[in-house]
């Protein structure tokens, strides 16, 4: 015998089904995070895993951290909204902003990023003591899209009257700051430029012998890295992400671990205006 269901019952069942489907969709929503690959993928995962776990709790949704292959890939996945949050260098932020028609919003930067620097390193017995001493030498930068590993070092060289393409015997691009250090240590190149915080990390962890390889030039300060989102992200979610980053507390074990791994004292608000100098340097160097 077939039992007829009233229209009111059908509406109730349908309403429950819709709520269940919406609840399932919400439960399965994934917030995707990536970064420029400034170091090896294993190190990136170790470095950013804890902040992904922290954001998962703060946002109330699943958070996945996925490394990308190179710096341009980090720009493309954000511009095309394949990820929700990206740790950009100053130059990759500028590139993403230009590619998206100004639709990338920087939320937070480390306090250290307001006065960032690059260093040039060489073997201590190489005779390289100044930028001018690099002429005729083999030199490595990091990624071509790196702020601290290429753009700002190149800008300082140009300001010193040195044209890398004309004045260096060979230019190499290592792709990452740790690889840049290795290229000098191994003797593949005579000198190189990289992120000062990666250099300090290697020195502190005794991964490089400063009696054999050391800094011979440090650039003036500039604005650098930030956490950015796409302007199409809902405003309420954007504010939750920003608040979560700014609320990371070094006084808690969790916050202390996150900030130490990210080589930061704390996160502070940032804005598009802070990166105008990076854009100007990129245009002056012919990289934009």
C-alpha cells in the first residue's frame, strides 16, 4: 500500500535536505594557502604548517597549505583565485596587483618587513669587498621575481653604476635563497644576493661558516613581504583573516612557534601604498 505524503511534509523534508546539503558544503569548504617558494618545499611546509593549523581554528573551516613550483606560479594562482591567501614578496605582490588590475589586497606584514634588507655574500678569500669588485665575476640571484633576491639587489647595483648583463661574466638564478647560499659555498658563483633573514637563519643554525663565506654589502631598507587576498573575497571573511593574523600572540606557545618559524616579532597592518617604492624600482630596473 502506497502512503501519500502531504505537501507540508514534503516541504519539511525538502527544507531539511537543503539545510543538510548547505551544511555539508560549508563543512567541506576549504581555505587554500600558499607562498612564494623562497626556500625548499619541505622547509616551506614546515614553516607554514603551524599558521595553517592556527587559521583553521580561527576561521572555522578546513585550511590547506600547498607549496607552488616557482614565484610566477604564486602570482598566477592568486590572480586566478585558485587560492585564498598568499605570502608574497613585495615584488610578487606588485606583479599580482598589476596582473589583476589592482584587485590584490595586502592584509598584514611582519614588523620586520617595514625595514627589510638584502645582503650580498662572497667567499672571504675572493677579494670581493665592494659591489664594484663584482665586475667580471660570476654572480647569482634568487628567483627573477624575488624582491630581496633579485629586484632590490639589482636596483642597488644599477644605482652604483653596475649593469649586471654587461659587467658580470655570468648571471645565474638559483630559484631560492637557500640555493643561492649553496651556490657561493660550492664555488659555482663568486658572489650572490639574498634575503637577509634567510642569511641570518643559516648563520644562527650553523649551516654556513662565516669564516669561509660572509656578507660584504647590505642594502638600504625597503618594504617587503605580506599576506594578500583577492578583492573578490567576501569582506567579512577578509576581515576575519586579517584579524587572525594580527592577533597572533608571541606570548602564547602557539603564537611563539608561528612567529619564530616566520622569522617575525609580530604581524602588523599594511597597505598598497607601502609597495609603491618596489613598483618604482621594478620599472626603473626594466623588470615591469
